[in-house]
C-alpha cells in the first residue's frame, strides 16, 4: 500500500472520530442550555440557583464545539487533497497496467475483485492498515446495485473471448494456453460456488436482510442506503471497500454499476466459454513425484489439520488466502494459488514444510509477518500445550518461506 493510501485511511478514521466528538459536544451544549433554563426558573422563584455559573460554562462548550467543527473542515480539505493525489498517481499507473499486463493477468485480477466483492460482505472491518483492500466498516449484504470505481477498464469479456479464441486457433504449443484457461476456469468456478453457497436468494444473509427491512418508507430508504457501497480498484487491485453512501468524490475514469448477480454472471460466462474447448481431454500431463498430489481448493479443505487440530483447514485457507489477493509495491501478488495450496498441504496436513520463495520480487517483511502474527494471535488459545507456542507459529512462516531469520522472531508482533 502506498504512503498516500495509508494517509488517506488515517484521515478518514480521524474524520469519523471528529464526528463523534462533535456529536458529544453538541449534546453538552444542548444540556447546558437546559441547565441554564432550569436555573433561570429557580432564580425567578427566588430559590437558590447556579445560574451565573451555568452561564459562564456555556461559552466553554460552544468554543469547544466551534473548534471541533473547524478541525473537521480542515480535515475535509486534507482528505480531498490526498484523494486527488491518489487519483493522479492512479491515472499515471494505469498506463503502465494497460501496457504490460497480459489478458491472463488481467482476468485473474478482475476475478480477484469479484471474489473480494462477494467475501467482503461477511468480513470484519480492517484493523491492519498494511493489508489491502481496506474494509472501512464491518461487512454487510450488498442489496441491489453497488459500484466498482477503477482507473482501468474492467470486465472486458468479449475482448478476452476474442483473445483466447484466436490463440487457440493459431497456437502451435498449447501447453501454456491450456494452463491459463484451466486456472481461469478454476478461479471463476470457486468464486461462483461461493456466490451460490452464500449470496443467492435463499441464503442466510439475504433472508436476514429481508426479514429486518423496516416498513416505514424513510427507514426503509436509509436501510437500503446502508446496504450499498463501492469498491475502489487501482490497477485492477482492490484498495478500499466502503459500505453505505459515504462520499468519494475524486474522479475515476471507469465507474461500474453492478450487482452480486451480474458479477456471478461474469464468472459463469467465463466458465461456459472455457468449457467449449473440452480442456479435460487436452489437459497437459505434468510429472509428479511420489510425494506430490494434485491439489485443489475443494479437496484440500476436506483434509485434517494435523498441525493445529482445533483449527480447520478451511479456516487456515480463509486466513492465508489474503496473500494471493494482495500485492507488493510492484503490483505483484505475494503468492499464487498453487503456492498457497502447497504451503497449506505441506505445513498443516503433512507437517513437512516445503520452503518456497514468494511470488514477488521484493516484499516488506512487516506486511507478511502481520498476516502470520494475526494467525498466531487468533488461534494460540486453541493449543493444548502452551509451551513455546509463539515459536511454533513463527516457524509456520519461517519454515515455509525464504527470507526470514531470528530478527523476525523478535519483531514478530511488530
């Protein structure tokens, strides 16, 4: 995440806190006015009163309120300037993205945006500012339309169909081509399965939304406004996820109005297109050692976690999947899907870690450590043996990936 992006997040949090302080300050002013009125009544009746004192206190509360409002106005200016800087940077970077990303990389990133759009509806608000995308509040069902704002054109389905059709007809070596299509098919299918399990009309979150819908028109309108939102994507990477109708005023060249159903349909159309190639008959054979096995998300989630039995493999996958969805400063994903599955299988299922390089050329150690430390903090109390528990969870990272040492153990929580 860029420094500007982190700064914007901090400014938005500061804005929310100032709003809360202003609300409390207004309540104090209102209460003080009531107290003055009460003491005036006592004075008029000749009763003992504190009218003089209360009248002196009112200017203090008013001054505090005015000061807070002034701070909020200044903060709003800073937010708009930062948003403008981010947008200008994004526009410059979009030219690089358009020029250097292959259609395969574009599709995988776009599917990543779709995955986040679905999954964020069940997630908690972000607490780690180093990990993007940042969820500005707790997730909720996105009913009806919401927005994806991007500096790069997305969902170019017909372009992708044309590209792969032409390659399939003209390519003399189809190994890479078939592998690309199979990866797209698997990712799109996994996302579509998630949608069908969690976001169709009779899903739990959808039923809860409808059951809690108010009858009053104004309340219903506010309720629906609270269940919309938008995703800010920078170079095909989701950066911010905002629920409700919070303003985000800077210019984006592409502003897509979409729904859960439309994004699911995008996945389905990709799957249908790839199915026409009958790739199961053409899938390239890869040599596998006796210790290797074919890994996929569905099969690995059925495995037993032999390293931490009280934590399911599904929980492990959901926690570390973020490493396949976030990038370093060069816009490279930390892990591929294959690397993630290898890590989970070797470390948690077979308990024989395989040390891998990260998928990117350079990374900030703190960003990686924070993911593994969060896993430790979340699950440490599930361990029956608390001896050297921190070391055990540090080794999950250290034994599986190159680039760490004892200094990282010291800084594990930092």
